[in-house]
């Protein structure tokens, strides 16, 4: 029931069109907070493992490819493909990105000791969302985004922790009377009078 209140976040988005794809974003914020806290606490950066081949990834190339494909003023892929692949509209993605960047400096792009730029928030958040939305392996996006397996896992943990910290008070709470009235109205408009919510009917046209 708590996840239903994310509906407000989607409705208030200026580009929201009540498409079923928007509801997939519920998966991002309906994870157990205590589990995430323990995961973050147990995650730590380790040094290089002896005998493991070091892969030098071009992080800038990965960022530029991702930016030009989806986030440029005239992106390679149109909005409907963004929505299908990210399971949300670009405007909602950018709102979440801005909030996460402001909350946790982990997502800010930094330079290393050799003054080389590291991964951008677009890369880290994209990998986290793809893993959440599609359940793909941590290294699935390496060739495209240029992000290693361990960093992808770390990005996922920090991303979900940040989303819970930022949005839990409003979007992970139990629905109030206004939420219930709005959800009932939406259900009735789709032919399900008196139904508050049902996962089985999320993709009803």
C-alpha cells in the first residue's frame, strides 16, 4: 500500500500521461530500507586483486555516448524509446538525478589524483535503473556505459539508499484520505469501481 503514494509524484510531473510504464518506477522506491542500510554498511572499496587484469575504461566516452543518445537537445533516440528503456519519462529521470546529486556527493562527477574525470551521475544512475528495471547482471552495461561490475553494484546500492532517504517520507508512507480518493477515482475511470489498487491490473488498457 505504501508504494501507491508514488502516484502523486508521477501525476504532478508535467509530462505524465498515466501510461502503464510510469508505474514501473514504483519498483525503484519499494525496497526494504533496513536491508539497504546493511548493504551500504557492508560495502567497501577494496584494492586491486593480485593477478587480475586492469581494464582501463574511457569514462568520458561512455558519458558522451549516453548523453548524445538520450539527453542531448536533439537525442539519437526519441522520447518513446527513452520511456521504454528507462521505464519513465526523461523529465522524471532528470528530477530524480538532481535530487540524488544534491543528496549524496557520490554521484557528482569528480577527478582522480591524475586529474582524469570519473563517472558521471548519468552513468551511475542509468546503470542502477537498468539493473532495477530489468534485473540484468552488474556488468551488462559495461560495454556501453563504460562502468565496471563492482562500481555498478556500488552505484546501485548508493542510488537506492539515496532514493529511500529522499522520497520515503512522502512516497513510501501509507496513503492518506486524499491519496485513497485519488486512487479510487483513477480505478473507476479505468473501469474498476471500488478498487484501490491491484498489481494484476497494472497493464490493463
